[in-house]
């Protein structure tokens, strides 16, 4: 990890040197955190620029400046960049991730920034959130959907737990077109399904961008359709691939809810992670 210092005047003291050493020991980092003394954890990010600060700056103007009293769930929090920004606006944050390496970074960074009392980090996978009864004013679901083998299950689960707002981001297919009428088609009328604007996801059997945890890449029409189908309304698109969503009780999500499929499906996913007895 290469470390850049933003303000040389702030970095002369032993604190910045010590922070830099500790950050290096906790690497590699995915989030470039801006720590006291001008220390940054991964200033030359492979995604380009100051990641994820530049994404936060696209979204931040669309969020309330004062989040006092808001409960936030940050799913796949990584090193906690977004959790920290939301906590600085006054929110209480539950931040979860499956990867202990990132959680260790996040807990350390919370201490360093004096935010440990406002952000709780837990090692939890998204499907395990089904065991929590809580609902959240804001569900932050950025950069995780396409890493899931059962993405709609996670989206349905998180939509149910969203009281005011979900911030959703996924890797997506190129293009922005939306097929005008997806309500119903005769069984022999399949050409529309091949239209670039028909809601769809590309399945990744092996790896994408060298990453075997990338499973699905939806198109824009598919993203909006899945969000609607999970009971959400797209209220804004602050930047490419980023969707601001609100619960939409009058929307068109009743079809899957009537099936009662969510709980059994979640139980099945949990069971998939366990070896059958005797195996
Ligand atoms: C691409 S990073 C995105 C990090 C952050 N949300 C962001 O937008 O910058 C994906 C993160 O999701 C976590 N993750 C992957 N699968 C998960 C799962 N099933 N449940 C919770 N977190 C998961 C990874 O450990 C990683 O920290």
C-alpha cells in the first residue's frame, strides 16, 4: 500500500506516522479512508480517483444533512467509509460485512476517528439479517447485489427492512433503455425479451474482472424492475448505477409477497451453507 499525505504540516507529528504504520499493517484496503493527520489508506485506487469519496460526493447532496435519530444499516460495509460519513451526519449505524479482514479495518478506523460509539460493526452476511427483527430508516446497499448468488432474495429482505430510503448500487450492463411494455406477452412472442431494454441480468459462471464473487450483471431496466418488484420506488438517480429508493406500499410488489416464499427461501440459503449430516 502506498500512502499519500494531504497536508505536510499535519503529518510531521508522531501521531500521523504511527497511524500510517498501523494502517499499513491492516492492509490491503479497498476503501480509501481519510484519517487524521492527512493519512489515506489507499490513495491511488484501482477504480480511479478517491474511492469511494467521489461516489459519496455524488450521493451526499441528495441525503438529509441532519440524520439525527435515523437508524442506518450498511450492508457490505467494507472498511466503513459510508458508515462513517452517515454517522458524522448524526445517524446511528449498524454496519455488517462477511469479511473479518475489512471489519478489523473498520473497527480500528472508527476508534481513530472517534466514531466508535455511533457505528456498530458486526460480522453478518446479508441473508443472516433475516434473523434481526429491526427495520432501518436508511438501508445502504452499495456494491454488494452483484456479489450475491441469490440477489433478489437479499433485495426482498432488505426492502422489507427499509422504512424511509434505500441507497442501491450495482455493477450494471451498458445502456439505459427501457422496453415500453413488459406487462404481458403471448407465449410465442419472445422477441421482446431479446430487446436491450427488456429487464435482464447477465449470469457470470466463472469470473468477471478476475473476481469469482461477481455473479450477476443486471441492465438498467432490470434494476428498476427488481427494485419495483421488491416493493420500492426509484426516487432518484444521483449518478450512474446508483438508485435512491423509497418504500412503495401501493406498488406492484404484491405478486411475490402472496407466494409467502421469502422465509422458506432464506432458510434454504442458510441450509446451503451447512454440510448435510454425514457429509
Ligand atoms: C465491492 S465491496 C463494496 C463495499 C462498499 N459497500 C462500497 O460500496 O464501497 C463488497 C463488500 O461486500 C461484502 N460482501 C460480499 N458478500 C456479502 C454478503 N453475502 N453479506 C454481506 N457482505 C458481503 C464484501 O466483503 C465487501 O466488503
